[in-house]
C-alpha cells in the first residue's frame, strides 16, 4: 500500500466515526507526543537489545499511532505532509552537507 492510500484510509476511519470534531491542533500534538512516549517505552529496559526484535509488533503499532496522529494534524492544519517532509529534508541538506556530516552524528551547530 502506498502512503497516500494509507493516509486516506486513516482519514476515512476518523470521518466514519465523526471524530474530527475532537481533533484540534493542540490535542493532536499532545497525542503525537503521548504515542511517541509509548513507542519509546517499548525500548525501555531493553538492555543490549537495541533493536528490541522480540517486540517488533509493538514497535510497529506505536509507530503507526504516531504516524496516524501526524496525518490527522496535517489534515487539520491544511498542510500537505509529503510537501513539508520534502521541505524539511531540503533544509536539512543545507544544515548537514555531505562532506561535513557523512558518518558523523554531531549536530549541525557542531560541524
């Protein structure tokens, strides 16, 4: 399935339940943060298993929740998610030129 199809499916799910009325930007942003925290929780106390391979189902579920709320927020704000992602990658290309950042985990202000 392509991203656009998945996004449409998520929006249709919301519309079928008349939940858009509850989705204001503040609460959607909070929901993104809460779901991201649940994703992070999967990795808590994982020890040396940095991939948390035994919990990949939970990782996928929580990652999907984060993405769905991002879709809802983008829709509420009237922004095209693909466009803003592309714009951000372009901005990051400027901040992180290949010759300075390849193989380097430093923040752009330290390059």
